[in-house]
C-alpha cells in the first residue's frame, strides 16, 4: 500500500471527545471516526486490524469443529416474549417497529434466534453436539456510550452457541472453547488471564472471563501468586481467617460509645483492632430489608450478597429505614436482639469470639458478643470482598490484584433457553430430552481497543505483530532524492514479494512527519532509507516496541524483515 493513496487521516491534537488511550490513539491514527454517540466508522487501517482478529477467531473456531453461519440483526419481539426477555432486558435493548406496527429488536445477543433455529431443525441425538457461531455487529443502547470502541452502542462480536445432549457433553464443549478462546488471545499477541466470574443475570452454573491485562482496565482481578486460581473480584474467594476462634467466651456487656459510629471510631474508642468489631450493614431489597455482617476490617461484596439472597435489587438502606429497624441512629446497628430482619453473616463472622457490635441504642455498643450464643444468623455465607495479601482459597498462597479489560466470556447455560423455547431431541432410547447449551462471545472491536490499552507509549500504538495493520513501513527520508526513492521502491517490492505486509511512505512530507505518523500508527518495523543507503548500501530497521535499530545491506533487508515477522508470529503461536 502507498501512503499517498491510503485514507489514514492522522491528527496531531488529542480529540476533545476522547477520554481513554485506545480511543484517543485510534482517532489520532485515522483508524476510526465517530458517526453518532457510541457508533463508529472503521477506516481502512482500523478495519484491517478488525479483519485480522476475525481471521484468527475463525481459524481457531473452525479447528474445534464449529460451523459459521449468519443470523439476522433484526429480531422479532415474539421470540423475546417467548424467552421472557422482552420485558426484563430493559432500555439497553434497541427496539423498533416496522410499517405494520410489529415490534422488533436489534440483536444484542442471539440465544433466542439460534435456539429457534435449532429446535426446528435438530431432532436426534445423532445430530449433537452442534457448535454454531457468527461474527457480526451487535447493538446495545448504552445509557452512557464512551471510551470509543470499549463501550459502544454498535460493536462487532463473535458469538458461538453450543448444543449438547447432556451435562457431560457440555463439559467437553466448554473445555474446547476455553482452549480455543485462550488460543485466540495468545495468537493476537496479548497478555491475558482467564478468570472465574459471576454468572449474574444470564444464569447458568459456571462462567469464565478472558481479561486483557492493562492498568487502565475497568475490571479488578484477584489471582494467586502460587497456583492457577484467578477470579473477577466479584467472584473471588479467599480462605476464612480463623484467628481468635479458640478464645473463651466472656459475658456480654453494654458500654457507652458516644459519637463513635464508624468501625475506626468504635475500635479506637474501645481500644480494640477493627477485626474485633462486627460490621453491620442494613440493605434494602425488593423483598424487604436484610442485615449483612462482615468483620470490621472487611467490605461486603454486594454481588455475592445479592446471589445469596437471590434478590434482583440490592442497595444500602437510608438512615430513616435503619432507625426504623433498630430504634437507634445509624452507626449503632448490631445483630444482638434485633428482630424483624433477615441476618446474613459472612463465614468469618461466625468464627469471631468476644466481638464488638452495635447495641441498637444511640451512643452504645456491646462487647463480648459471640455468634451462636448471642445471636443466630439466618444464613452463613461468603459475602466479603477479597483483597490482595489474603490466602488463596485453593492453595493458601498469597493473592494479588491486577486490572484487566474483559474481551471474552464463556457460559454454561444448561437448559435455561432450551426449556423456555422447547429445544428438544430424541435420545438413544427414543426419549425426548432438553438440549444442554453453552454460549461464548468475543468482543472483536473491544479486543482491538484492549490491545492498544495494553500496547502503547507516548508516541502512539505498538501493535503486536499478529494484528498489526501492516508489518512494516518503508520510509525514504527525502522524497526528492531520486536514489533514495529508487532504493525504497525496490525494497518495498521485494518485501511484498516475500509476503511481508508493507507500506511505503511515498508522501511528499518532511521526514519528521513520516516518523511521527509511523510511531502513531504503530507499525512494528520501520525501515529508513537515507543517505547511508545511497552511499553505503545500508538501511536501518527500527523495532517499534523497544526502539532497537538493526542495520542491513539493501539486498538482504527484505529476507531479514520477513524473518523478523515470522519469528514474532511464531512466538504468539507457541
Ligand atoms: Zn493458589
């Protein structure tokens, strides 16, 4: 490709609309342009990267025996009413009406459409397992679309759906997809982690997220420094701390604690450490109020608490509700003698001995509270947030924290959709059974944005070789020097012949502009043809990632570049 002909309008200024690095750099490098909030056009360089990611996905999916198809973006409301999601999906579902006033939606996901297809076409266990996927635009009417391709209203996804005859079959398929997805992100040249996650509203028994590691990532991840354990912070578990559980139980005593409301204030006032205090939080759910208890030095994990309660809504109760429950001002709530509320205690709380808790009287706390003796929780569960430094739930090793960007997720759906939509088959005994499903998705446009979040510096993008829009740019320093241009043109042709994806910067621009654009766009290799090329027959090959410069004879430059490209791609396959 000749840069004089390429539509890649680079910008020197940081666009005002962009907040995150990937968004800023894709706009500046002339890869995307905004059409409407959360809706973008992909320019040639941007679309080339998208196509590279898609090609890697396709190869890995096909290797696992899955079949590509294409389902409609426009989906009739009837199927969403049948699955029960038309009303619960909310405002994020893009809805539209046709000229006959019939309701449709722009697909955010395709469980309904694919299950409808399969229930009509698959009858026998002999046709299972079946793995079907597509790569297309998806729609979600985000309240606040932002961060460019990271959170758009129109985005490109690969979505795969699996149909098995039983749970054991799903297990095999799920493993396969776990491997295939891991291969995809390795092959894209990205550093990533697979983490256990919370299934949330989609339901199902198990789910993993694929996280591209980046300090700017929106998701917090907890991982073990010793074993393979890694989980989204919403899901992460650590071993419970059993410290203090052997103490002899003392008699309860109420003490005045004027003005001491927070854990820190109470601990300081009573001269104990925060882990001796029971943190009592009142939550409101659609089914009433609950009291959640964690140790004073811990935080409540609201996702875990919501799962334990099975509630759709959960938020901290206001001061008035707290006083209505306890008869005291907020800050003095505790589980002892508290009536009319469900009490959920974290596993660590029931191991506490001679603890401090609110007395449900303004300006008073109780000491020597012993769970089991002085109050009985309705449920004991893991409801706390795990932090770095805690012992791993699997091996006891030290847990650490990192940030990541979710680019893929795999779900065991079980029979959730096959049941409501009636996707059945006849088994070996001629008996009707429900298909057991899984669903799997990769955010293609998001992966590209995540790759930039992970790979950039002050000058621009640093593409991993496998998804770079082009492997190398050839730059004649002076467009007016006929000898330089001749050598550059010959090298450019030689690179194309070798199968290297190369561009030549044949624009009539100053060298500084060409170098700046090359760094901004992020070609992995920059080959400079300057005075030395004319005088000594030597060209410079600069590596974008580390700034290292290699020199080569003009004649041997093309095979050398080909070797560098091949080695980098081979490394991503290893
Ligand atoms: Zn571990």
